[in-house]
């Protein structure tokens, strides 16, 4: 069994579909997210015990995706993780998940280096209610959004808090970024396959990457750029696509 621990808009669908192209791997989607497709798991709304038992019982290497905020424990605290967030349907599920995962389980922690790109990508996905585009599907028309800089910084703080929680849960996890999956795919996929414990073979993602310049996507890009200048997030504005 293996687990992909991540956050929205960090490449989970890209990685999951790539792993599913391997002849010795099955990878389910967000099995604990009540609002998401679970991509192959044989039952709806499964319990933690059911999912772990199913994955451990398979003859081939089998894993699933879970966002880092799923089943937050009481002691896992940080900016933006207050009561209102914890009561969200996709957060207030799968209690005890992380403690129940055997300690020798390969865990891949997937994150995004550019938090501005992640934030803008999530805003657009929420508006469209389109979370992935498979290869061969029509590419959605470009959308432009206005970014509330205060909300943007709150999102950065929440994401950083969740990634620290993810690191604390599994200090020996393989940490991989979305940017590595895109820019250095073969080497990154190879490292993940070795970590999971299956033969290294070429992988083929089943999703299409849609990249557009942030300057064309954010209506108030100058304001956003100005708010980031002089902060530790300043490098985000030098990246060009979402």
C-alpha cells in the first residue's frame, strides 16, 4: 500500500493518472472527499478501516489520494485551521486516518512550490467546477479573476501550516512538487516508483496541463505583484503560468 498526501491544485490527478499507467499499480482518487470522484474505488463513502484493508489486501501495489486536511486531529493547529474550516464536509471526515496508516507505508507528499499559482488555479477551478481536463477533452476558455490580496495571504498561511502538519505526520515521506512533476517528469516519476517499490517504467499522465500567464489571468495583477514585493513570497511573481 502507498498514500499520496497533498492539497488541491498540486498535481494529484497528474500523478494518480501517471501511476495508473503502470502495469503493477492501482491508485484511487480522493476516497474520503464526499464532493469528489474517487476514481476507481469500489464503494462510496468508505471508512478508514475499509480503505486501508482493501489496499493492503491487493496483490498489486495499491494506494489512494488524501488531502492533508482530511481528518485533522485536535492537536494539528495553525493559521486558517480554525473551527469553521474543520467543519467543512471535506475536512470533517476520516478521523484517525493518519494514525491508522502503518508506519512503514510509503507516503508521497505532493506540494506546490508557487503558492500564488496554486491559489489562482483553485479559484478558477472552484468557479468552473472543473478540477481536471483529461487528454483529448476540450480545453476550457481562459478565465480572468480578481484576487483579494488579504485572502491570498491567508491561503498561503493555511497551505504552509498544512504542509508542516503533513511533514510532521510522516517525516520519512518522499516530498515531490508539482513543478518537479511537470519540469522533470521522467526523473521524478522514477524516484516515486522506486520509493513505492515497483519496477521503474515510463509513465503516461492522463491529464492535460493548461498553462496561462498569471499576468493575463489575474485582473489586478499589478496590485498582487506590488503586495508580494518585499515579502518572502516575492519569487512567486516571477513564475509565469498557472
